[in-house]
C-alpha cells in the first residue's frame, strides 16, 4: 500500500473508514432502515400514483362540458370557437373535441368465441384522430372515408375486398376501410368485472390481453346505425338503418372511459345523416391535456370563469389521498433517518473522543481546522453514501419481492399493475442525497468539536 | 539582538490554565529570542511551563497575551490556515511519546505532512530519503507497533524532517529512550544543527542540555537563567525575564 503514496485527505478518510468499519456499519444501520423505508414508500406511492392518476384517472386530463344546469335553461355551446379558445390557453398541451353518437345504434361482434351484442347509442364517441399521435395505433386510427386510401374500387363478384382491413358495403357495393375503434382499459375491467361473470363468459386475463394486443385487428364487429334493442324508440329516425364494419386498433388510456371511440369524422357524418345539420354544430365536450398537473387549478378557474364546467373526475380526490399517505410515509421515513442522524452524531462524538491524540498529531504536522472538519465530514458522507446505497438496494429488493408475490399469488383485480412501484433516478439519487446529508448533519457538531480541539491538549490526552 | 532577525521571538508571553481557585499561571511574562541556526535547550522542573512554551512557539497552544513571531510570522496576524501551513512547511515536531499513527505504515507516518501540504511531489522518494537519513530505510512497510522505542523516535524525527523544516521543536525527545539510543538521537540533532537547522529542545536531561549551544532555564513561569555557552548576542539580554 505504501509503495506509491498519493497523499490526500480522502486517503485518510478511507483508512479511518476501514479501521472503524464495524462501528460505522452499526451506526449506519438506522440510515439503512430509514432510507430503505423512504425508497420503498416513495416508490410505492409513485407506482400507485402512476396507475391511479395515469391509467385510471389521468390527473392532467380535464374534460370541459357545458353547464348541466343554468338559471335561464340556456347554456353556452361547446363549439369550434370554444375549442380554439381552449387551444390558445397557455396551460393546454392539446385539446380534442368530443362528439357523442346521439341516436340509437348497436354493435355485434365476436370476442374469444363469444357472440357479443351491445348498445352503442350514447356509448360511442368521436375524437380527433390526432389524439393518438405518437401511438403506433395512430397509423390505423384515421377517418378513412375522408382519405384516398380509404376508398377502393367496387367489391368483387363474391362481395369481397381483398384485404381484411376493408369490407364490402351493402350501401354502395364499394370497398370501405373498416371503422377504426379504440377502447380504454376501463372497458376490459368492466367486461371482466361485470359483463363476463354475468354472462358466464371467460375473463380477459393477462394472456388474453396479450393476445388481444398482438392480434388487435382481428377483433372485428359490426355497427348497426338506427337499430336498437329498445323496442319503443322515443326518437323518430327518418333514415333507414345501415351497417358499417369496424375493427379494434388499440386499447389505450386516450380512449373515452366507457364505450367505443372512433375518429370524430364518422360520428359527425352519422349524426348529420340521422339527426340533421343542427346536431353537428356542438360537441358533447372537449378533452383537454394540460402541460402539467400543476396547471390544473389555473385552467379549471379559467373554465369556470368562461361559463363552462369541468366534468366530474375523481383524480383530484385520489391525488389528495395519495399525497397525504405519501407525506405520512415520508415523515415516518424521515423520523427514522433523523433518529439515525442522532445516532451518527453519538458515534462521531465517541470516535472523536477516542481520536483526540490522533487529531493533535494531524494538527501538529500541518492539518488545519478545516482539514480536520473535512476528514470527519468525509467519513460521515461516506457512511451516508454506503448506508444509503444499501438502503436503496433493500428498498428496491423488498418492492421486487412484493411484485413477485403479487404477480404469483394475488388474483387479478381491476387495473392490477405488474408492478406497484415506480423507482425513478430522481428518487434513487434523492434517497442517496438524503442519507449523505443526514449523516453529514449528524457529524457536523462532532466535526466542529474536533476541529476546535486545542492541539496541545489533544496531544496530552 | 543579532543583525539577523531571530527565528523565534517571544515578547511577554503569559498563559493561565483554569479559573478561580484552580487557576494556574503557567507562563508569567516570558520574552526570548532564538537565533537562526541555534540549538537551545529549555530546561526546568516538571510543571515549570517549558512544554507549554514550546507548544505556543509551535502554534499547538495559544498564549493568553504577548507576541509570538516565528520565522517573521506574527501569530496574531495568521489565521488557522496560514498557521497550519507554517507548521506544515517550516516547523517539525518531535515528542517524548513519539505520537505515531499506529494504523499507518512507517512510510505513511513519515509522509503524513504531505497529506496536508498545498503541493506534494515525489512523496514516496522524499519519505524514503527521510527514513534513510535516520537509518530506518528497511522499515518502511512496518507498522509502528513492530518497532522499538528508539526506532519509533527516529521515525518521528524522519516525519519532522520530511518537509525540510527550518525549525525543530522537541519535547523531551529522549525521555522514553535508553541511554544508548538517546545518545544516537542527540548526535543526530547535533548533525542537523550543523547543517543549519534550528532546534528548541525541552528537556530535563543533562546530556541533552550539554549538547545544546546554550541553555535557558524556566521556573515558575519565568525564564530565570541562561547558560554562558550561548552564542554571542547583540542585545543586552538575549533572554529576558518577564516583566
């Protein structure tokens, strides 16, 4: 070791750590426990927040609607002018007008061998196709009837169109691209939780969902406009029923939670055809993605000031609950770490008492007070870093164990995640920084005492 | 006072320990000059204040009042950083109890001042050269615990010489050594002094004071006597008793 001495204070720190390893391990134990709890709870909070506020109730997504009740009975329209105003707001990242299918319709299709029949009137929404920008499914989620690629030649004599993405329409005997449909995960959970058990159908589990994702476009169904299971319709439709073929292109959080979502052009044309021109002047709502969740309050204030409302969302309530629980966990972790810092302080006071003579020697050969402080604080920082790293490893290991046990033994439940935890680099670095800072704080007074030792007295001890 | 500025200049140094009934006036106004290249033995009974005086000269202790100037540096004007640098670069210490760090090798102990120097080059070579100077080149990798008392003291001397100081402050350097080993250390001191190093040695051993160029005696916190063998002085009192 002495063959090539590279003198630095850190070499002394290293040597001191080595010879006091056992003591430092014991005194760092509290930091290990505190940091592992800190990482575990914050990781859990991040994971739960991601699922609840990312998948179930996206917190930075707000839906602007016309007021449900007004004094005059008249309400401000949700129209293109409002869409333009919303898009001009500084808080807004994107805004998508939403138009609901407002007349009776029904869907028929096949899912894993089961024939499904479901009402669509009021449960099918049109959204701007730019909604899926950046998503692989964006290639398919288009208003094909408005695109050249969506129009093909006449059907062949057998009534086929060559590609399974196209179907032969009985309306004009031309090949049309299937209507692209996206659904939210809520629909899978709704199907699994209510529909499938009530009808004795197989649940869509992880395997089925994976298969569904792989063969998404094989999920095809028919949309019958102007038809309904309701025998006595209150609406009087002048237009005769017609059928369109559709295919599933994505399961995504961007779809409206309940029902099917299709490009808005289809809904606009269908509403116009069955309900007239008035029906397409207004949207049912505007779905707004904000630039950050911190902008929610400002934007909602503006919405209310403009005379509109925010569609009821549980996101804020859940966010509040998660924040409170997270804060509680953080406080518990910090109390543990704080107590450990006191323990670190005791350890260093003891060490300094043991090392008085040594400190005197260092001062005699030229160590300044600042050098002595640096040595003590350097040791504390190293203990913090080591204990923090160990705490992070333990916290992550505990999380992985829980994920493993959950995936292995806990039955599926709505929105069951593959992991309950989210460990970001910021969390890991923050935890390490906490450990170092608390240890250094713990050693601060001992370091000051060591630095202020009178060298002559220290040598005489 | 000689035309050359003294390497150590103390003016009216006072030092008290404790308060009230436990108050002890260790130094009661000591003034002295030590010329460059001198070898001075500071003698006196236990508790006379000689070690305290040495520590004050070395900056290991502070005087309650008075002026300490070492190598032209007035301690009142030096902050801790500058005083530490002065100790590191210009002053070497040798103690009765050796004060080596047991967890470091002999070579690392010798090179210890380099850990706090602003710039350190050839640390290894310089540490080995210092060890060679005290005849312990072969002991570089050993731990202090494996050495005899005499060898430990020579390691401490090597450490003190590592940065080529101009002043060596020694506190009972032969106090823990047998006569044979002690004689070797004294001879080494004389050799270093001949090379120009200034030595201030606190001792109660006659053989050490006899080896010094002159002797100062301290009693009850005052300098009371000086040896007639002292070098020629330019001032009436090279050593002045306190006022």
